[in-house]
């Protein structure tokens, strides 16, 4: 029984390229124009990266420094908030006035 199953498997694996070749070729439509906007939902990839990095770094630091049960979750939340603030619009920081040009 074992030899029969093995030989059947080998035969079917050998026939699979011929079966695949006999099928009709697939037609894949190609998009003619590329959209200019990266995304329509307004999410910035850099901000998502900053939040994700903050989550990973915060959870690693909190889980190694603190020994209670929710330390990893607390670190992930804190790191995500810090990453969001770091990359955010920073409305709490006043912009500096441009320097006067010296002659």
C-alpha cells in the first residue's frame, strides 16, 4: 500500500506541469495610469512607521525594566503615543521667526 501511494504521488507530481500547460493562459489586465496620490485616506506612511517603532521600542523597554503583568502593554501604548507626538503636527511648539539676513 505504501509503494502504491508513493508511486501515485510521483506520477501525479510528474504530470502537474503538463496539466498546468494545457490550461488556457490567464489574461491579466494592466492598469494604464498610476494614481498620483499615495493614499486617499490621509494616512502618512512616515507617521505610521513612527508609531509602530514607538510601540515596539516602548514595549521592549517597559517589559525589560518593569516586572508587573501589564508592563509590555503599558510600554506599547506609551511608545505609540510618543511616536505619534514625535511625528505629529506639533501644535504645542511655536515656530521660530526667520533670522534677519546680514549684509
